[in-house]
C-alpha cells in the first residue's frame, strides 16, 4: 500500500454501521483531529514510563513518533497502530539501576531485547505462531507477565510513595474514581488525568502548606518544594532532546529480555483485535508487526529513547471513532516528533513530583501483574494440575522476591530474569516428567494451545504497559480496551458503536 489514501465517501464521519478502512481517510482537517486524539491517548503512558525508568521523556515522545512511522512502513500500512513506551521493561530497568547500571547500560540492554523481539517476529513470519505457542503457552506467559508487574512493588512503595504520601494517596484515589466514574475516552485516559490532578495538587500545596519534609528520590530526608519550575524557565523553546549512546552487558541484557515474552503476547493480541474490528485477515502481517516493534525499539533505544510497543489506548480510539485510517497515525507521529523538539515541554514533564508517581505506579504496577491472571483466566489455566502449579509458583516467587543465583563475580541471574527462566524451563521439565493424565488435562484446559491463536488471546500488556493513557497495562500496565468483547464486538470495519470501556491502564 502506497502512502496515499482514498477519500472515504464525502470525507465526513462515517454513519453508524460503517467505518473508515486503513487505506481510506476523512478530509485532512478531520484526519488531523483524529490524529490529535491519538496523541492524547498515547501521551500519558509514553512520558510516564520513561520518567519511571530514568530516561528522557522528551526523547521518548519524539522517538515514539519515529517508531510509529517505522512500524506502519514495515506492515505496509495494513495494521493501524501507535507505538508508545512499553511498561514491560520497567522492572528490568529498575533491576539494572539497582545493580549500578546507568542510562547507557539501560538503553543498551533494551536494544538487545528489541533485537530479540525482531528475531521472534521473523520466526513468526516464516513459521507462524505455532512454535512460539509451544515454547510459551498461556500458563507460562501469564506467570512471566505477573512476576514482571509484581517485582516492581518495592519501587512504588519504597521510592515514590514516601516522597509525599498524601499526594500519592490522593492521586491513586483520583485514578480509581476517574476510571469508574468517567465515560468513554475520558475513562481510558484516567491515568493521564490523575497525573495532571496530582501535579496541580502539588502546586497548590506548595502555595498553601509550604515545603514538605520527606525522603527524596535518593531516600535522603530533606525539606523542599514539591515542584521546582527553575529548570522549566531555563529550558529552550526549541532544540534537540538529550541523546544517550548504548553500552552492552550480558548481565543487564538478561534482566530485560524476559519482557519480550509479554511484548509478543501484547502485539499478537493487538493485531488480532484490529483484525476483528476491521474484519480483515491480518495473520500474514503478524510476524511483520512483532518484528516491526522489535526493530522500532532498536532504533529508539540506539539514541537513548524508550522501548516501544503497540498501544491499546489507540486501538480504543479507533473503536470509538470507527476510523481505522493509517493517515491519522502519521499525523499523530508527526505531532509527537514536533513535541520532542520542545525542551521546555520536556522540562515540564521531568519535574513531576515523586508523590504523584507514587499514586500512579501503585495502580500501574498492580495492573501489569494482574494481566498475568487475566491471561490465565482467558485460557482456562488449571492450577489443580501440578504441571502448572509447582514450577510457576517457584518462578513467580523468585521474580517477585528478587532471588539471586550467583555464578561468578561478573555473572549472576536475579529477579525477573531468573524467575522467567525458572517459569519457562521448569514448566517444560514438569510437562515432560508428568504422567499422561496430567498432560491430557493441559489440552482440555487450554494451557497447551492446539491452534496458533491462543497466544494472541491475551489482550495482553505491558508494557505497556503498557500504559497510562487508558486501556490496559501492558507494557505498560492496565486493562485492555482493544479487546473485542470490551469494545462491543463491532461489526464490519467497526460497525456497531462500541460499548463503554470501564477499565483503565
């Protein structure tokens, strides 16, 4: 498909029961308006997760636009999607920094993970999903996603929340209430609204209550304003963001590679959701989509940007508007690139108070973890079967508890990496050793897929999680508005008006 779109009808909003196809567009003013909605939808997650990972949010936003264009070109404009920051890697990045790694080490490890994801995409493209499903059945995928999310609990509880416990509590409460009390698109961006609420509340408290005395981001007790705008005033209006070159370490790479499992499940789930909504067979593009995400992550992290993933929030926008035109995504990508060229905007993001992040992360990290349970539930994983219960229990506790296995002074496995390896390897060992009746039970419950579609039935993360601006946690954290059930099973090319999505990333 060339970079040209047929005008849909008279170029106006499609009537009920009809939709704008990926190779069509509305009038350009309307297309720009839809593109602006996509920017708002992806925005919260795309800059919150770089903040949490210690990366430049301005660069992350700019590279998300570039990554989206790369993705659309690789999938030949057949799979409309926006690539924002992935939350699936947050746990691994936290582990890298806890082990003395800096931003160069972080982006180097993420680049390696992107290469692994791109390789998985190539495998899927040539062999289909069958091989991946055999190696990573839903029982294992759910366990890895769960331990990635819950491994992050100490970060929220020990670093962000103590910086301002009352603002954290107020922000968390606002997110919970907004995700349920608001409707439609506003419900899907409740995390972004919560961040704005916490930001403004912090400004108000600085004016009315004065400075706060609490631990700062390093854990040192200090008296300070919740927000300091000096860096915003000093920043330029236009300029390039700060770039960071990658450095590579096997130890650090092993800490983030397990997140690839979550991204494969997420990408496959998103492609299947788009295929269902548009009533088009996108299976031939499944490998391209996964590989494109991996390649986009490599490009983004090669200059210091964040890892990427397809965003459920933007799939939710398509379901709500019934406009699946890829032209709107190019508009959104160009806007993101322009925002990345405004350092003052990046400085404004960088001063988000720790207490605000505390209120947001307790929700997001929990959502990432619960996505694992969602995968188990949707695939009817039976934990009465010891094949599932025993090895996955061990892997999850190792991941959540940050258990370390030391081989030499220079090489060890810990937390997410070790837990994921145990979950995958021990599950297959248990299945190999188990009696025939237990193996047969796996087929009856759906833990061992009989078709290539099960992995994509996750509606999964993370990362995201994933991600704040609505939807589900993925890579990012939360629940999935892209799920066909949640958007009301639209008819041909979107068909019926989607039902309200009461869930939030």
